C-alpha cells in the first residue's frame, strides 16, 4: 500500500496491483473500496459491481465523538428489503463497544496523546485491542511530536497511520482546536457500564433498533404469559383433556420452552440494545 497524494485536504493510499484504495478527507471522513479507482464513475454498457465503506468520526467534545458510517453498493441491494436494519447494526455496535472502554482509558492515561486516535485505530490492520494500548502508552511517554520514535510500523498498511499522523501534526499541530480550550480537556473516565451504554447512544436514536426493541419486549412478555398459561392449563385439564403421561410431558415441555425462550430473549435484548460487557477489566 502506497500513499499517492497527501496535502491539507487529506491523503490517498492505493493497494498494490490496483486492488483497491482508501482516502482520508480532512477532517473527519475516511472511505475506501476493494475495487480499483479507475472503474468508479465510468459509464459502460454493463454496470460494474461497486462497493464502498464510508466512515465519519466527528469530535463533538473532548473525549466524545459522533460516528456515522455507511456501506453503499449496487449489488445485493435486495437484501436490504429482507434483512432489517437493526440486524446490520448489531455487528458494528459490537465492534465499537468491544474496544470502547480500553481505548478510552488509554487516551485518558496518555493525556498528551492525540484525541482523534480513532482514525488510526480504523486505518491499521493490527489487532485493534493490543495495538492502541501499546501506541498510546508510548505516545504519552515520547510526546506526540516524537510518536514515530515510540512505535514500530513495518507493514505497508501502516502508511495510512503515518500519513494521518503527519497530516495531524502539520495542519492541526497535533491537537484538536476546541472552541473553548481548557488545561485538562479530557473528562474523568466513567465506569464501564456508562461508557459502553448502548441505548441512549444508538438505540434511542435509531428508528429500526427502537422498533425492534419494542417488538422484542412485547414478545418476551408474551412468552412469559404463555408459559404461565400452559402451566395453568395443565392444572385445570389434568384428568380430563390431558390424561396420559406423554401429553402431560408435552405440555410441561412447552411451558419450559416458552420460559426458556423468554429468558434467552431478555439476555439478547440486554446485550444488543443496552449493554454488553466484553470482559475488559475495570483497571
């Protein structure tokens, strides 16, 4: 991967053998495609398949950013009519939350490190859990101006990390220009359950996820009611409608199945719409 363009507007990197590209558009947009750039925008008799990833990470306050992402494509569009949006959202939500706490703690501990390291996290092909921890600790010790002396970036994909750091240093002086700068800009680290809270940060803002949550809660209550109703039916119909051992076993199994399904659904709702602990330690 090589950097083809680099200026105040961002930079462009292309993969070898014309196998795709990534572009950073200052100050907050990153997009790319596994397809060559030459095929984009060309009108041909046969429409070529196109796929792109667009990611925007917008700093809104010290320690907080608004994330907007999209995956535009012209193939498999019919899947969007079959698979609901909330199902697609579970994957990215898990990706963001899985490293949210660790990345936040590392930035707080390395207060001299850049507050927009999320772009670096996305652009690197290394392990997203281990590498940011290693980098931010070294950045804090070496200082953002000497970041290149504190890390090891041997792969060609690291060219995007280098290009972003150079752009951030040259055009932003290695800091975000907040409207009201303070001596200690980064907020106090909240607890994990508050930092990784998902309902107010996404579900309440997303019509598809909020509608799915309401439907699943209603289904959970219905399953619990069904399990109680089945047990009540067994008590009333014992000796009349339900006479054999096999029939009683089937009714009891149905009640247990309904109750178990309601408990599984409750766990699913909690993990995907409220909070999911990814076993990151508090310290």
